[in-house]
C-alpha cells in the first residue's frame, strides 16, 4: 500500500504575527518537526509540502519529497498538492503544517481507518461546556457535548475519494461529506495542538521535552 501525505503550510500566521511554520522549536523549525513525524511511518511513501509561493526555495530543504505552491484558500493549496501525488497512491493524508506534535501511532491509525472506511478524520472529544451565543453575546443554548468532537489532522482518504472533491472549505472532510460519503472519526490526542499563538509554542516545547525527543534526535 502506498500512502502520500500533503502537508498544508501556506498560512499567513496573522495571530502569531509571523509565519508560524518556520518558527524555531527546540532547534528545528515547526515544519521540520511535522515532516519528521511522518518520516517515521513506514507506510508513508511520499511527503508533499505546500507553502506560499514566495517560500518555495526555503521549503525545498526541509525534508519533503515534493514542494508545491499554495493557493488562495486552504482547499486550493490541497488541490495543488494533490496534483503532485503519485497516481498509483492508495491513501492520501492531509495534515496541518503547524501540528508538529502528531505521533506515528495516530498516523498509522488514520491510514488503517482510511483503508477500511474510505475517509477518516483525527479528532478528540470536546471537554469544555459549549454555549451557543447570539450576535448580542447573550447565551441562547447550552449544547450537549456528548456528540461533539474537535477535528484535528491528519485527515485521511482513499485516493479515488479525495480526487473527487470539489469546492472550497476550511476542512477537507467537509467536501467529502458533501459527496454523501460517511467519514469515520479516529481518536487523536489533546497534545496534537496546532501552533497558532506564541503560547502554543511554549506548550509544544514542554510536550516535546516530556517525550525526551532531544536525546533521540
């Protein structure tokens, strides 16, 4: 089985104040940690990195097999990455470049679920109480969190499914759902955070240190 990974890293980093994917994290960039996580999985046969057009040269030295220029929206960037996926690929994973704490175990579970069900999303059960709020900021409803999950990445799909998606969305699985295909949830990790704010970098560093990654890298 051949598995291709598209790492979407074309974000502008507005909340961070700079390009978060290239920020240093314990001696490597965030993106290098992300790419390294997928390199540990033997089923992964190619890694395609999608970045802003002005970052193509910088991105070529980060360890990905192929590099593509991103588009206007996330779905455009994923589509550009998909053009470089090998045609004999069986499974395609799509992952946020700013999620460097993904583990090989979760990646492998995603691949297995995509092989069995066709499409899957890594996620975690919502822990906090969720309130639905109106435009006037008054609470309208308290949502039952038993059925609520927070989507993460990777999201994994059979090649013949992901090549059928059309349209734009911030979540690739939504486009698959629009095809009438059921998407399976795979248990992720509360450590699989997305680097979005400066505080996230501090948390990510603490998690990596707790895994003793420095002694193994």
